[in-house]
C-alpha cells in the first residue's frame, strides 16, 4: 500500500531532525577533542584548519581501522598538539 505524501513529509521532517541532532552530537564530540588537544589556544585561519582536518580524514580513511588499531594513538595533551598544528 502506498503512503500518502503527508505521511512521507512527516517522516522526512523526523529524519531531518534526527540528522540535525546527530550532527550536533558529532560537532560537540569533535569540539571537545579539539579543545583537549589544545586547538582552542592557537590562532589559525579557518581554511587552513579545514584543510588540516581533511588531511587527517584522508589519513584515517586510507589506513582503515586496522592501521589505526595497529599503531599507538597519539597523546591528546595540549602541548603535543600545538607543535604540529602551527605549521599547518
């Protein structure tokens, strides 16, 4: 049986709200990690920062989960992150 368009619109609205909430949770999680790493304490151009994040994403996508699990995760201390982030 086909759904009426009004029901489909309601489902779309619910899914859009779920998507908004999921994106908010993800942004808060990433923001907390970035602050722990000291990213809030340095001045960097937004485009440079986005480029650095894109590089990071590519690194983890290329290596896959096995490569990430096989190596020791870097420390998320503010001093450790500041040294590498300034040259981005």
